C-alpha cells in the first residue's frame, strides 16, 4: 500500500536525491570560497554526495536498469554501482593524499573496494553456484579492504602525524561501517534472503548513503588544512 502513497520507491529516490544535493550544495559553496589546495580537496570531498544525488535521480527515472533474479523480474538500476565505484575510488584517493600512501599501496587498496560493488551487482543478476561465488567475492573484497585499512596501512598512517592519523581512523571507521551495513542490507534484501521487502531495504540503504556521503564531506571540510602544502616525504612500508 505504501507504494501508492507519498513514500513510494520513486518518491524515496527523489527525496534522497534532494537531501544529498542540498548537502552537497552546502559543502560546494564552502569549497568555492576556498583557494588552492583547500578548494581542490573540498570539491573532491563533495563529489560523492553529488554522484549519489545524480544516481538517485536516475534511479527514480528507471534509467540503465537490469533484471534482478529472485524478485519476480524486478528492474534495478546499474548506475548505483557505477556511483559506488566512483565514491570508493575518491575515498581511497583521499586516504592516499592524507597519509601519503605509495602508488603500490594506493592500487592495492583500490582494487578490493572498486571490485566490491560489481561483485554485489553480479550476485543480484545470477543464480545458483555463480550467485554464491559472486556473493563470496563481495564479502572477501570487503574483508580484504578492511584488513588493509586496519592492518598494514594503519602503520603507514601512524607515521604521518597525529592529526592525519586521527582523520585516517575516522574515515576508515566510516567506510568500513557503512559498507558493512550496506552488505548486510543487501544480504537481507528481497533479492537475497528475502527478509526485507523492496521498500524497507531501499529506505535503509538510502539512510546509509546519506550518512556516508555527508559525513565524509564534513570530515574533509573540517580537516581541510591537513591537505595543504607540499606532499611530505615520509617513510613508507612495502607490505
């Protein structure tokens, strides 16, 4: 019945897009007043919210959809996974600039987080053993990314200075917790375990997206001075 009222899936998509766009606009207006390195990093921190706002508009318009198995042939938009790829790439890049990851470390961290959403999408559009394999790939990608962030790369962060390390920890907690919540929501969703219907699953995912994108933008904005000046020469691990 809710799908015929104000809070239909389409209304939820556009409502989420509006909130993301308003949040992005606030941070973008602050970025426009900054200069030099501060402006660049503030714009970068705002892009995830912008990407997801556009994504939710496209989802509301039912653009670039694929048929999802296990839901009676329901159409789902691919653009969400494209946006997640860009969002995670930006998060990894910000961490790279924050604690001076080497190119090898940057790529090593980028791979599992960029692969994660595509494994998740593949698990939605496949069945049987292939679906299980893709779901396992998404979970292993998540574990690999979390291990790198909390393991070897945390040692690099500790060498970059107190404030930088603190921000690294905050961004890491945000990314790992939000992505863990999204994976759990996907596992319980209509197309997987069937414990959440389409509307409830999307409502939870929308809340997580809002939290992730806007808190990330706020963290970058509040710590913008850490990204100014020349890239320091710090000792890097090769693990």
